[in-house]
C-alpha cells in the first residue's frame, strides 16, 4: 500500500472501509487540488512523525512546518503586495492565481501517476518486501504513466514517467524517458501490463474513482477484487477455461487481464450449471 494512497483524506480503493465523511469526498478533492502544496507538506509531516521516537521531536517537526507555512504565505500575500505599493491588489491576485495553477497542475500530475485504472494497490503486508524481483514488480504495477511530449514532460518534472520514478527513485528524472523505452520492451517480453494513456484519459478515470467511492459499496457493481480501480488475483476465480495461446507465445498477466472480459461474457451467455456440474 503506497503511502500516497488517498493522502489520508480520500478513499481511493474499496479496501478502505467506507465512512459517512466520504460523502464529502468530491469537495475534499477540490480543496486538495487547490491547496496541494500544503496537503503534501502535511502528508510528509505525518510520515516523518510515524518514524519519530519522542513527543518533543514530533512537536518540533510540527513547529518547523508551521513556520515554513507562515514564511511562505507572508511573502506571497503580505510582503510582495506591500512592495507593489498602489498595485498591491494586482500582485496579490497574480500570486494567488500562480499558486492555484501550480497546485492544480501538481495535483493532476501526481494523481494521474497513482490512481488511474491499472495502478494496483497493495496491502501493508505485501509492501514489506524491500528489494528483489517482487519489489520491482510491485512498483511497476502500482503506478501509471501518461503520454507527454518533451515540453509537457519537462513541465511535469518528468513525473509523466511515474512507473520509472517508482522503480528507480534515485535516478535523475531526465533519464526516465530512456528507461521507459527499456521498461516497455521488458513488459512486452514478459507479457506484463504497462499502464499509460493520455493525460485527460488518466485523470478522467481518477475522477470517476474518487466520485464513485464516495458512495457505500452496496451501490457499486464491482467488488473489491475486480473493480477497475482495485483488484486481486480473485478476479480470475470465475475463469474456468485456459486462455488460448500459440506454442511460441508467453502468457502473462497482461494477456490474462485482456482476456478476462471475454471469459466473463462467455460465462454470462453459457447456461447455468447443473447440480452435477456444481459437484464436479
């Protein structure tokens, strides 16, 4: 389970128990987008405090964050407007607009890297593996990219390559495009999904999930195992026939996921099992 999951304020998977406060999720989402820099700051503070030993250290970290917020807002909304003299309203409006646009853009980039369909979620028990093949597979499956021309990639800090960022967090971001080509070749070789799409498409999927999961689970059709935004291996429990393949092909998770809707349609069209079938 990624620490970024919902940032503690948004239900983004059915594995999270529904609470009445989630009905306000669409409004929370708008507020988070408008104040994303401070949402990230609080997220980082809570992450640090979980690793902090004493109450005094936690208090010091909180004071440091509050001091940073006071300095930043004082500079943007008091000092710079005051230095502008009679044009202080124009400066204040410009700073408010610039900060809002930056927050919304950062929010869209980060959310499109974590919450579109195909970006899997994992339990805390699963995430205890620190390195090795399983770790790399989980990082790849738990993130999503969006397609971007070089200028947009630069404007996103190259986080349009969120999969590569998760796999190689210490690598300079200007190398992500090169690594992305190699990662896609590996996914093709081993028949693994590589989740990517247009920025608009990835964000619309994210918005759909946020609004849908504001509701009680009983109003949702899919289950926790086979919903678009979250899944488990149990989504294959109804597949009885083997997936067709050629002798020379490699069958992996990507082919299985693509074939699953076909198996479900076939299963719905097939006649109900007899009593003998149930006991077979």
